[in-house]
C-alpha cells in the first residue's frame, strides 16, 4: 500500500514540475519575443527619426537638396527618405525606418525661416529704445542692445553683444526673457525677387537710358491697386507721370510681388489681399526707398477678425521712410518692414511741433535703428513715438516671397 502511494506522489510531483517547467519555458520565450519585438519596434522608430534629422541637416547645408535616401542599411535595419516640395516654399520630409519586420514613419514639414518672424531686428543700433517705447514680438540685434530709460520688450529678446544702458537708471522690461550671444546675419537676394516679379508678379523696369523708376501706389479696400509711374535718366530728370491705372491686385501681381527696379515707391491705402512691395537700388544714387505718406492698413484687421488673410511686406534695399507732414497726426502702418542698407526713418522728425504716435502692426527688420523723436530727458516731445504691436501670424506665415535667413525651421514633426 505504501509503495503504491509513494508512486502516486512521485508521479504527481513530476506532473507538477513538468507543467511548471513548460510554463516557465513558455513565459521565458514569450518575454524574449516581447523584448525582441519591443527592441525592433523602437529601433524602427529610431531609424525613422534619424533619417528625418539627417534630411533636415542636408537641407540646412544645401537648401536645394532633395535626393533623399533609398533603401540604405542603417542601425541594423533599412532607411528610406523622400523629400517633397510644398506650396509657400515648404518642404515635406517622409522618413521610413524598418527593423525586423517592424515599420515606423516620421513626417516633418519645414519652411525657410523668414525675417518677418521678428517683431524688431537690427544689425546695429544707432538709436535706442527709450521710455515710452513698446516693442512686441521677437526682438534681435547683432549689436549691443542699447536702452534709454525703461522701454518694454514684450517678446523674446536676443542680442549678439549684450546690453548697454545709455542713462542711469535704465531699467528695460523683458516680458519674454532676454539672451545674449546670438548672431543672425542680415541679407537677401534682390535678383531672386526681381525674377519672381517677372514671372507672375508686377515689375516696374526702366528702358534704355531711362533706367530710373518712380512709382506711386495706393491700395484700395476693394482688392484693387491704383498706380502711376514715371521714368528718368537720373534721380532729378524725369518724364511726366503716367495716367493712374486701377487694377485688381491678383491680376496685377498674381504671386503678390510688386517690384520696382532701380527706383522708389510712395504708397498708402487699405490692403485687401497679400502683397510684397520691393524697391531695389541697383547702384542708383537716391534709389531703393519705400516712402509712406499716410496710413497703410489692412482691410480686415486680424486683431478684430482672426480669419483675416490680409498681409503686407515692404522690402527696401535702402530704407523705408515716413515722409514729412506736420498736419498728418498719428499714423498706422500694418506690414512687416525690411530695410537692407538703412532702416525705418522719419523724415524731419525734429521739425514736428508735437509728439505723435507711429502705430506699427507687424515688424521691422533693418540694418540700423534710427531716432524717431526728440527727447527732453526721458520724455519724447517732437516727432513720432514708436508704438509697436507684433502680428503673431508672422510666427508661422509671411508676406509673399518675403526675404528669408537662408535656413529652415521645423513647423511640424509627426511620428
């Protein structure tokens, strides 16, 4: 009896141990397979991310690069990358990583970094933001950031050389923070914008000896433009003005670029639509300036109508100038302004009898910062007080073909 019971016990324990061992082996195999699957899945994701980063770097080094990568071995798997051009100069990078049967995809959209993203950008600063000045949006200078009193900087502020206070005390207010040691070169290619205007825009170009061009332009709220032009052999000898012409903006310049070659433009009005007005100097003394003689505003103000698509760029090889008019009063300018050689200037600012407001909605990108008013101590007394509100749409969008820094920025990254 005892022997039979012992045999039953032995068989029972053997069955239990066999079952446990089988389960252990199954669990071990399952865990190993799970780990291997997890590793392969993560490796595929890492390959895809690496491919996207490699493509971004190649485009940073060479903006025209679009070769991609075709079925190359990478990190124990394979990598495929395609580069696709999108509207508005954007580029889509699709990176696919494969590892042991697992596939991961990363899609990245990048676009040229436009100077319009800056609320204020100055290569150098011959004048200083002062008490009463409010600068909105990202601010940058490749110089010292000079301050006079207590100007307010609402956006992230950067400079190459640091801060210099011109009077004591000076207590600038940096709502968006401040960082030094940052350098962003200032340059653009006028030939590129000229070619754009000749193939889908509007180009005002001289003929023969009459190579100088002068244009008067008014934007109208009904999405039209009224303009007239004259041509000259130099900056003082001109033909008579042409008769005014009114045309739909999208017919005059379908791509939005209005280019004045070796000349100046004077403008004002209410813009309905999108446009970039460009003036080039082309070696012509006294040329390359955009003159503003009255308000230039959007028909649909984005501050009250968030769906507004009205957008203006003013790109000057020389300067953007507010003409003198003592009777004008406050002036409003809705635009992103770019002045390659000089900056935003106020003609005869010291001759105004009182202080007025220059209300900028957009941004200013310029070689230099110029004075806009006469001060008595910390208080402006004559000229124009600088009141700036940044158009936040310019963080991700820009006026047509507005100059770029030559680099790209990521606007979306999907894994």
